C-alpha cells in the first residue's frame, strides 16, 4: 500500500447503497483478519476473507493506515448504532445497557491489535480517540440515563466513568488467566440500585 492521498477525493463523493454494503463487508473481513493475525496481516488474506481481489482493497484504501482507520471507525460506528436499537428492543433499560456494554467489551477485547498501531505517530490516527469518545459516550449516557430513570441503576456514575472503568477492566484481556468479561459483569451488576429500606 502506498501513502498517497488518492483515497481522500474518492471518500468525499457519496457512495451508492451497494457500494456502502460492499465496503462494510470488506471492513468486517479486515477486522476479522486483524483479530486473527494482527494489523500487519497480508492484504491478500483480507481480500480472501472478503471474497474480493487485492486491487479492490487498494482502490478503497490506498494505504494500510487508511484501512486501519476505516476498520476502527466502522467498529466504533457499529457499537454506537447498537445502543438505541438495544434500548428499543431490550426487556429493561438495565438489560439494554448490559448488552451494549458486552458489545463494547467485544470491541475493546478484539481491537487489541489496533491499539499499538493507533499509538504510533501516524497523523491519520490522531483524531480516532476523539471520534471514539464523541460516538460512544453519548450512547452510553442515553442507556445509563434510561436505566436511572427506570430506577434500575444508581445515579451517581457518569457515562465516561463507566466506559473508562470497563476499558480499564479489559486491559490484559489477552491473558488466559484473566477473565475481563467476568469482572465487567460484576461491575454491571454493581450498577444496580440498592433496594429501598
């Protein structure tokens, strides 16, 4: 992959629905390969997973950095978009919050291959943390507020605190002796409002 800016002009044009679906499928495939083999996995592996030619990947993402940024943003967007749907379909706001936090944990645990790259000095990665917070904190706040209004959870915890707490519990999740999900479940259970005396 080269480092030219050819993808920028292409990204500025609106895409047809089928092109957006194809790109989403390609990003899902890239994410799966990154999880399995790391972000330095050969482009041919991503193309094989997506069922496309290598040229298709280069056409959409001229550089590896472009692809990594797109995968990260795609995963953040999927997590953000799940929140309102879970709230609408959930048995209770607390159940919706718990399910969304589980998806957030999936995102955190599976993106560990991206973490080191995102801490590099590549300018394309600078805005991703802000994007992450801008997209996910409001969704978490909506779910948390709904659970507070329903009287299901305590009201003294903010969305950013909750996301940071969950994130910190996920550090080291690749160690088989550590079960981050179990501790996150304890945290979510601990959000429950104590019964009135």
